[in-house]
C-alpha cells in the first residue's frame, strides 16, 4: 500500500460539480492499493500517516503530527500510484488491486484513521474527481508499507 501525503492549508473535492469533501488545514492522502496488500498494510499505513511528525512545534521544527495539530485528513483512492513506467510510454497498472479488493482496503484504511482520532473525509472511489488543494510548505511524503528503508 502506498500513500502520497501532502500537508495542506485547505482541500476541496468535487465529483460532477458536487462537493463531496472539504477541509481546512490537514492532510490530503492519495492512497494506492496493490494486489498483494492486506489489512495489515492498511493498519500500518494508517498508523504512519496519523503519527507523521510534519507539523511545526513552537520552535518551528517539524515535530508534531496531524493528531496534535488539526486532526483532519481527506483520503483519495489513486490506483495510478502503482503505475509501472519501466517499459514503453504507457503505464501498466498490473500491480494495482482489482476494484473490489481495493475498495475494501480503502474503506479499512479510512476506518483505521478514524480509530486513531482523525476526522476523515474522502473522495468517491472510482469516480473522476476534481481536487483543489493549497499545499503547505510544501510538505509531501511518500509512505509505502512494502518498502524497508
């Protein structure tokens, strides 16, 4: 499971002209789910995202988590995070989970964030969305449950 986590000042998601999610300061999380991911990956990634120390403390150091600052997140499903561009010019999405499996793990990831005390909004799974956000910093972190650093 892979997440691109952006610290944002605001975020708004619309689908077919209707607003489906909005927040002020918090995290915009683009979530990609692979065909080998499980509930364990969802729990691991939710814990990492909720506790990333990417907000400034009183001294200006990135030392606080979203839980300690604004407590908000918006999660957007993004199968393209598993696009493989090593061959040719068209990305292959063979490693992305099939929609039914991805939807279940996407829902579980959101529930895991909620259980940690975050307010969580979301995009619409498999919908064409328009997302506007104001990056703060910018701070953008890639978190992957399948990579060891």
